[in-house]
C-alpha cells in the first residue's frame, strides 16, 4: 500500500507511511446501504497481532482482542464490548484506537482479524465437541492391546462406561519449563518480572466405584517438545526420560489425546474428586477446552471440605495421616496415590456428615486444627495420633 488508497470494496481506506490506520466502524446508513447491495458483506476488525520491535531481544508478538458482550455480561453483569491487550501474562483494557494504530518503526502489524458483521444473528454458532467419540472410547478402553507391558493403569471395560455422577479421582503432576525472573530490591522486597512456566507432565484418573475402585484407568505421561529445566521430582515423581516416548517405560501420549479423554469424561457428567484442584485445572488449561467451564457440581475439592472459614488449607498428607492413618508422599509424590487418597478423604467426609451433619463436621475440624497447631502441621514419624 502506498500513500492513500481505497480497499477493493471501496468503503474502507488504508493510510500508509510510518503510521497505519484502519477504519474500525461504519456509519449506520453507509453500512445498511452496503449490505443491501447484491453480494456485499461488511467486516469489522476484531483482533490485531503486531510485532513489537526490539533490536536487542528480537522483539515479541502481542495481541489486541475485542472481547464481546457475552463475557462482560457473565463477569460484570453489563453489556459492553472492550478491547484488551494480551502481552505474555499481562492482560489489560485498552482504547480501540490503540488496537488499530501502528508505527512501523516499532509496532509492525502481523495479523489483522476481521469478522463478518452481525454474523451471530445470521448463523447458528452453537457447536458440539468435535472429537470422534469412538476414537476416544477405544483409547479409554483399549481392551485389545496395551502400549506398555508394565502399564500403571487398567483400561476401562465396556461395562464401566462413565455415567453422570460417577466419581473419578483426579490428580496431575507438573514440570517446570522456565525459572522465575525476579528483581530483589534494596529494601528486601522482590518484584516478579516473569513468573515461572509450568507444564502438565502426568494426569491420572482413578475409578471411584465398582469392583476396580481405586485403580487408575488413565495414567498419561504428557510428551513435550520444550526444554524442561526442572522435573520437580520430589514433588512430581517425574524422572528425566519419563516424558520421552523413545525411551520411557510409561504410557507417553500427547496433550491433545489426554484433553479429549478428559473432555469426554466431563461431557459424560462424572464428578472429579481431588485435593487443591483449582490450580491443577488452571495449569492443565482444562477450563478453556471448548471454551466451556467445568461445571462446579462436577468438581469435589477435599481441600475445601476439610477447611474452616478463614483458616489455613490443610495438606492432603496431614489429612491422610489424621483421618485415614496413612503416611503418604514419602520420598516423592505419586499421582495415583494422591488420587486414591482424595477419594478416601471424600468418603470420610461423607461418613462424618452422615454421622452428625455440618455441626459435627465443624466440631471434628476444630479438633483437626488443634492437632495441626500442636504438631506445626508436620506428620509425626511414629503412629501417634
């Protein structure tokens, strides 16, 4: 584009020099007239991706996205549209002019995304999950073959088809892809420049009922092409080589494959039981699958069941010792053990509730907190209670 010229439709005008400007709105009369013309369609700018130049570091991409009314109605109770800047982990609202204004000396447009005007009123945008359920089921059941002779899970049988309300113990382990970058100030305070980046490395789903209760039916190790800087073995149980399909003895698969299996379980209506699941779902990025949140009634988090208001959260290790007489998470964590423990803690909570309702559960929790403060929340080596 040189100087100033109309686009092919004759409506929009693009200016070019060191500054590029794109018209983002049309007058109603002009838009109505154009839409009435035979074969004419109007498109509005909804996203831009510029390259921010930096001679020293090579620059980076940022995104400007126009977020629609549905999000703001759900989050704020108001009907409005707003442009947002997405820059790594920074997200902040911006003026619409900032999204469409470029200076090629430092801010070069890379992608411009347009959407047909009023498309939501003209087309049925409702979508179903696009995965092939037969393929997901065969991956879940795998009755004919097992990829590893020393597999750590038992595939589902046909009679174990997940049903709405079924309990599934869920746990995830993570590895670190990058370290946190921070600045330590002279007054002793620390400012985080870039947070550490985590990646899901293992996802385990355990049966919550039936003759095989407590046995995992999914125990996926997630392969990654990115460099792992810390396997966090003490906390994850993941060893170097576990995520490499060429040498690993584990059931190594892709993140997409595991996502589809979890999506299948969500759509089936199962209830996931775990301890501290909110952070796991965030890192797994499960809440964004098909842009649909995991329904709250399908998540049972024992960290909240065994917590008094405004009190600290209690670790799974301490709860397992106090209520179940188990000493878990010895040298390393194991997601199968953690999943089973979460299921047992949930059963224990139901037992306490059935014995005396909320009042009795609260009474027992006060005793737990008293014991925890006495022991500084450390599980004793002996069997003392």
